[in-house]
C-alpha cells in the first residue's frame, strides 16, 4: 500500500498537538521529521527534544531524516527520542554501510538519501543494507519548493533495481509532492510519499489520505 508520511516541518508549530491529532485522525501512520543543521543544508529546523514531544503526541512511526554533516553523532539521541527509522545522506557518507550497521545496533530501521544531483547509480549497490531509500525531489533545506521532474528517472531506476534484486527496500520521495503529482510519483515506483505543504497546507486531509491509499504501488501492480 502506498502511504503518505507528512513532513512535520510543514505543520503549524503553534498548534503542533492539533496538527498531529488531525493527521492521526486522517489515517496517517508515519511521520517524516526533517532535521537540519545549517551546514549540510542552509536552514536549521529542530532536534531530539521536538522529536520526543511528537513521540508523545502519536503512536505513528517516526521517520527521521537527518540533513546533517555528521549524522552519526546524533543517531543515539534521536533513537532515544523515539525515532523508528533514521535516514542520512550518501553525500556525507559515500561508504554508508558502517553507518547502517550502527543504526541496526540501535534497533531502528535504516535509510539512505540522495539529492537531485546525485546519480542514482551510486546508491543502488548499497540498497541491500537499507530499509528505505529517500529520493530527494528538491534540494533539501526548505519546504514548499517545486518538484524537480528529473527525480522521476531516479525513482524508476531505483524501482527497477529493487524489484530485479528482490529487495525489500522501500522507496520514499521527498520534496514538492502533493495531491496533483502523487499518482505520477507512485507510477514511477514510489512506496511512500513525503508531503509537507502538500499535506498540512490543506484542510481535507482525510480525503487526500484516501486518494493516495487507492493508488497501487509497483509491488501491488506486479502481483
Ligand atoms: C526538504 C525536506 C522536505 C520538505 C518537504 O528540505 O526534507 O521533507 O520539507 O516539504 P514539501 O512537501 O513542502 O516540499
Ligand atoms: Zn525530508
């Protein structure tokens, strides 16, 4: 089943508890938490304290996306705060396998991400070590940017690699995804759609969750 992972960065932080409650009620089971250090990306977001707060507000799966130059320094604090998966960038660790191993020892799911200008071929050989591949469809740092179409090619290539190697790695897409391009992104091979403004920017959230849950993932299409 295809699912939406709302990026909490797109929520109204003044009403965080209500925003999470409304997402839970709309049927959301996974939250995407964008962590920025002002170094790997030109913006700063929030840290383990807010992740801990979100963990107290929902039973949903917490998918933590570390846009950090030294992500491994923060693996443990985020796990302690309630992270269920941790994703870091291939750009900072071109040999990511030892870091996947560290995450496994901390008993969380593992994710690896690539920016839009990273050739997708570079990440494919590592996918067997990861539960999640996060394909960025914007240059990370800010919510509300326009979807970069060339990400569709990366998603297709990743899908075909995952399927032909019988891997369980799920493909996530992050940046500029909303109700208008969800079907196209899923058709390219995505399993999980990260949506910031595309989710929190609208009132009819349950309807969006319903719309996306009816899309068939690549795996369901091949059965
Ligand atoms: C990019 C972040 C994204 C982003 C998504 O900097 O990793 O998760 O906030 O937001 P939208 O959906 O608004 O592009
Ligand atoms: Zn993200």
